[in-house]
């Protein structure tokens, strides 16, 4: 963006951030766990739209933990390190960074790591403090903190206190709850009751807002992003007498005629 600014070149920036995932008390924990585990541990969590933390009540957390354990075992087997379906960490640098995040809160599921293979097990953390590193930076790995909140209002306040994320997720059997999260928060994209499927649709724009980026692309949105929308008006060279209304000397009569014309045409009068 700094390089483009020197040439007044517009840019579209798709950045990242910490993507929240709210899980309502009114839900099926296994369905939620299946979907959350899939898109949290997809590519070993190394996607910019993965959920970075789950917000839920303590009661829902206790229902969600065994369901997540079941989903992880179903997807990756009893020994995820040997699973061909689980990715490994892209570099030694990021492995070390993620290994340090395993010390935050308390490990409820997983937590194992192997530096020789850059392997980190699908992990769930609980009792995480908002000030800990795992809640301060984008995780970009197979680690999922569960953060307890007492209500939907508290969850929305928690989300809105932080920078605007690239993606935001809400799970609930109640469409009103999902709609409320959508209406009272801001994010690059939103998906209710599923993972990052919104970004797979060419019919929907993909991009961030605020700290998570600017602009949008995918499908025709990409064409529009890299196009200049040029304003163009073609008028007839005749009927010049009508234009007398806009030329000096001005009079109250001409002004009244123009105002009436603008009102009738809803401010789209081309006489001006």
C-alpha cells in the first residue's frame, strides 16, 4: 500500500486478524463441533479465515469439549500425527511460534508437538485470559481457544472491543441470534452455522474491513475491483432553449422552476 500510494494507485488488501466464532446455548454440540473442527484444523489451521477463538457459555463449553474430541478422532484418527488428512506447519519459525502459544491457558484436547516433523496436534485450550499471547495475535495454526462469556450481549461486546476481523461466525438454532450477531458486529465476511463456505462462492465478495483489509474480490467483484467505473452522460446538442433556466442572470422565477423540476425528478434533473 505504501509503494502504491507514491503513484496514487488504488489497492485491495486482504489481510487477516482474529476471527471470532460465537456458539449459542441453543445448538447441537456435535454438529457445531464437526463444522468448527473441520474449518479450524483445515490445512492445520493455516488459513486466514479460520476461527481464531470460540465464545460460548461455560455450560456450552462442557458440551462442546467431548463433541470436539469426537470430531477430531473421527477426522484424524487416534494418532493425528500419522494422519494423511492433517497438514503440518509450513516452517520452523512458525512451528516455534505456535509451540509457544500452547502454554496459554490450559490444554483440554491435544497439545502434543514434534519439532522434527513440524507437527502440532489439533488442540483446544480453555481458561484462556484475554491478555495472553494466543488472544493477542492471529494464531494461524491448529490451536483453538474456548473463551467463556455469560451472554450473547457479552459476546458481542467482546467482539466489538477488538479489531474488525476478516471473518465472523455464529452458530445457533435460533435465526434471531444469528441475525443479531450479524447486525451488531462488523467484519469482512460472515457465515451463520457453518465454516468459511462464504468465501467459496463467486457470487459473494471476499475482503476485509478496517484492520482486516479493504476492497473486495472473487467473481465479478474481482473485475470491478480492477476496473474504473467511468461516469458518462451523452446529451442532445439541440433544445438549447431549455438551458436558459440555468444561465445567468438568475431570477427567483427560474429558481422556482428548477426546484420544481428537481423535486419531480427526485434530484436527477440534468438542467443543472
